[in-house]
C-alpha cells in the first residue's frame, strides 16, 4: 500500500523511469528463460547451457547500471518527496530501501510478464521455430524459472540501493564540496592503458601475425582474431572510456581560457563542474555504440554470419546507455536549477543560457566522436 501511495504522486519522469526498468527487466528475463528452455530441449552433456547463461550477464549488468543511475537521480529530482519521507520518520536506510524496493518491484513486474508469455508459448502455441527455445514438450521444474527470474529484481534493487546518495539530501546538511578536477593517477592510468593497448594491437596486427597460432574464436559469428590484438583493443577501449571524464573537464577549462565571452565562460565552467557526473554514462554510451557499429560493419562485410541474440542484446545495452545518459542529464539539470534561477534573476538572457547548453553539448559530442570513433576504428581493424 505504501508503494501505491507513492505511485499516486508520480510524474512523467518517474513513470518513464519505472516503465524503462520494467521493460529492460522483461527483456533480460526473456534471455534467462530462453536459456532455460534451450537447456531443457538440448541433450545432456552439450555444455551450451552455461554459454547461454553467460550471454545473459551483459544485459543483466546493463539493467543494474541503469537502475543505479536512475535511482541516484531520484533524490535530486524529487527533493520534496525525500523531505516528506524524512518528516514522516524515515531515515537514510529506510529511504534507500524504499527506492530499491520500487526499482525491484519494476523489475519483478517485467519478469512476471515475460514468464506469463513464456508459459503461454509453452502451451502448444509456439511454432516449430520457437519450440526448442521454450522447451516445449519437456516438463518445466517450478523452481527453475522462479530462481532465474529472481535475479532481475534482486540485482536491480541491490544496485539501486547502493547508488542512492541519501545523506546528501538530508535536511540540515550542507552540500559536499564539489570536486572539479581529476587526480593525476586518474589521468595517468587511462593514458597508460590506451598507449599499451595500441601497442599490443599493433603487435597483433603486424605482418605475418596470421601465421600465429594464438587465435581466439569470437562469439556471435565474428570469426577469429589474434589474442594480442583482442587484448590490445580491450585495453584501448577501457582507457578511452576512462579518459572521457578528464577530457570533458579539460575541454571545459579550454573554453574558459583567454578572456572568454560570457557564453564560453558559462559553457566551460558548467562542463568542468559536471565532468565527473557526466563522464561515466557518456563513456559507456560511446563504447556501446562503437562496439555495435563495429559488429554491424563486420556482419555487413561477411553476410550470413549475423546472430539474432547479440543483436537484441546490443539493442538492450544501447537503450540502457541512452536512458542512463538522459537520467544523468535530468539529475544535472535539477542540481543546476538554483544557478540558472540566480543568473536569470541577475538579468542573464535566456538565449545566453541556451547557447551555453548548446556549446557544452557540441563540445561533449566532439569528444565522444573522437573517443568512440577511435574505439570503433581499432575494433574494425581487430575484426578484419
């Protein structure tokens, strides 16, 4: 009943966050149930069941990450809701548990809908193409789907509980001092990873590397590649992703150099201030899109190698990344509302504020184009 009372005060962002979590949970539940159906249909001893379960880990991690980002934005977007809960006697642990329970409830609803569709398809409705996917004709153990589907709300709820910054939103506590810079190790580590990765990939793609016996067969029909090239690309992709935040902060500082205009000053200071919060979701989005575009290019050059399961998983990963970026942007917009109101009260033109937002977006897009494009280029070289 308490969750129903909270739902009565939902706004469009709350409903969107809840529905997106339920939808993503339903898709992941579909992957889990498909692996269960194939495990019941395939003969014993094939060993493919473990591989199919491993394919469910990336989308499950994507749902957990989106749940964490969305839950973190709740106290900033709905401060009156948090204040009301505190006034009613709820402490930080109770508030964190409520937000986690709300997220877990959305994941449970999506999983339940998928289970209903799964059971309906098993009732002699699925055609021959789906019979093996749902394990038609084989007795379904009652505990198996319940145990698998419990992973979705459990992982989403735990991720949401760990991400909610409740102490920052408690009344009477001043905001923690913002840290705009990055430690030297935070910058040196991704640079070292990027340089090492490029060197490893160059070694793996050297002339005569095709005769090397250390080849790795990639999943999803992506052929084989050299182990050094694959490891080098992975290190480079991780390094470029970790460099996104420092690059955003550096670009913001460059915008504010050399007697900047008010437009450049607002855009640069805002980008530097939000680089820590905006960097991780943008890095994940750029990395996801780079991998997806690389795989699509390989499949286009080698017809007949595409697999449906990785396509659906890639769509889910990209959707979770986009939704996480939107949630983080909404959180930042709410956090900067006081600064915006102050500037408008001092006589700043709305056109100036919109121009600063556009300049920040253009700068961030350029950085993502460079890091994501380099990741995709090196990935294409690895798969060629």
